[in-house]
């Protein structure tokens, strides 16, 4: 009886192995890991390194990084007196760029806190709110790998006159990131967006430069008052 069933068993095993091989062959190729949105950021990183060599940064600063809304915040030191702050914003960047260059813009300074503004250019470039949320998660994971105890603060994507058509996507991205941050340890979501809207839900024109995208001194004064209580 055993001799009769042995060929049947071998045939069944052969069929099963063939099916596994076919399934494996049809499995989708994993996506290629993203790099940076532009090669120009290497120049910015070299500029940061050269600046550090000329004028060494403070020890264990609060690092502000992200896109042009941080880069153009030239009054950081006077806005937060008594605190060691360091501006490492690079204009035009996306959230994944801050993750890619996390060593250069944050980690090697051994900061006491990281404040990040990003997502604005991501939405403008066509990335979805869900991708912004996932890129935010990746940024936090990258920082946590080397600096597990350093608090992170996310500055909500700001509304602007120049990108008013993107406001719904910006608001959804903010909501997704806020929910994600609420599940994380020592990660704060700072709502800068709501106070920048008027009673009709439109960006307040008095907060912006002529380009309708970047903020003037009044805009940064608003940010200063909101951000200050979160700094450590």
C-alpha cells in the first residue's frame, strides 16, 4: 500500500513546488528607495559645513530645519532670546530631503530639540497627503535611530495666497501628520496653519510678502508666539 501511494505523494510535492516557484516569479519587484528631490541640496550641505568651520554652532542647539519658511526665518536668535537656536533650512526642499540629509542638518549637531517645517513643497510637487504622512514617519524614524531621546516638533504646513488651490490637500496632510504625531513619543504637532486663516478661511494677506508664498515680519511674529511655548 505504501509503495502505491509513494508516486502519488511525489507528484503532489512536485506540483506544489512548481506553484510556489510560479508565485515567486510573479511577485512584484519592491520599489526602489527614494533619494532626494534635487541634486542641488549637496551644495547647501557644503555651505552648512563651510559655515560651521568659520563660525562653530552652539553646543546642543535647537535645530530648525526644513524648507524656505525656515531658511528665511532670519530672526530666530532674536525671536527666542536665551535659547541656542540653529537655522538649517534649505529652500525648495521636501520632507524626504530632510530625511536624506538628517545627519548634515540635524543629527551631527547633537541637538536638544528638532523643529521641522516641510510638506509645503511636497504638495506643490504633486505628492499626496498620505505620502507626506509617510515621509514624516520616515523622518522621525531616521532621527530616532541616532537620537532616540530628542524631542521633535512639526510645524504645520502653512496656507498661502500663492497656493490657495492646494489648501484642501495641505489641510488633509496636516490632519494626517497630527494624528501620526499623537501616537509618537516626544513628537509635537504645532498648528501654525489655523491662525494664518481669516474668518472666511482664506490666508491672511497681511502675513505675506509680495509673492504671496513667503512670510513677512508680521508672519514670523505670529509664528514666534505660537512656537515659543513648545521649545525646550
